[in-house]
């Protein structure tokens, strides 16, 4: 049996995965994901550098180990209104994080999640923007997700958000250009 084509396809897929990983890893923002128990399953190099921890060693550690405080911005938290520390699952807010050397910094958190049909958290997808605390009146009442729309719209890579059937629900200019529609 000739497996040349299978090897070529495997090499192509691995190359594409490596390019995607390099893109995420090289972003000047912290990118991470935690599982349903709050343990880190992915963290990019930028976040690891900010926290002074080896990126690989972060895997399996509770993200809460690094959190000093957290609060929702403009009521975007999904948690109990009486609990200032709960940012909820799909949330945007400010977090103060403590690095391994004890230094603290503030970051804006943009986070979404995936749940099972019974509502059990599977994982989160999170972006941290360091030293970009949002002034209550500085954004004209817009939350960080709306104020940071330019990161999506003007990204130099094509980004598309798909529904469960693969239909494009939203996309940026680079995607439109790639698709020949811009």
C-alpha cells in the first residue's frame, strides 16, 4: 500500500497547525484556556512571560493561583451580582494578576466558554490585555468587547465566526478579502 499521499497530507496538516500555534503564541496579548475545573489547558508565551512561569509548566495549574482580584466591567459579569470576584463564564472585566516574582499587574479579560447541553462548563477561551484598565466614563458606555472590536476587524489574518452548521455569522475584513467579497 502506497502511503505517500497520506504522509503528504499529514505533513501539510502538521505545518498548518504549527503556523496557527505560532500565531497564537506570538500575539502581544495573553491567550489562555481553562477546563471545567479552572485548570489551565493552554497558555501562550506572552502570558507565561507576564506571569514569570514556564508555559508548559502552567498546564494543569488552576488559573486562580495567579488571580489577586477580579471584577466585571459595565455589568458584563455572568455571576451573582453580590459577588464582585465572580466574572461569570462569558465575561469581560478587570483582573489583577500576581506573577511568580510577586509583582502585580492589571489586565482586561475577554472570555467566552463552551458548555455541555446540561450546562456543565467544558472550557473557556480567554484573552488578557495588560495595562488597559477601562475607565468607567472613557468608553462612552461601551464594554471592552465593543471597544476592542478593532482587534477583530483590523487583524492581519482572516477570522470568521461560524455557527454549528458552518455558516459564517461574523467575519473581519481580511476574511472578506480572502473570500473575494471586499
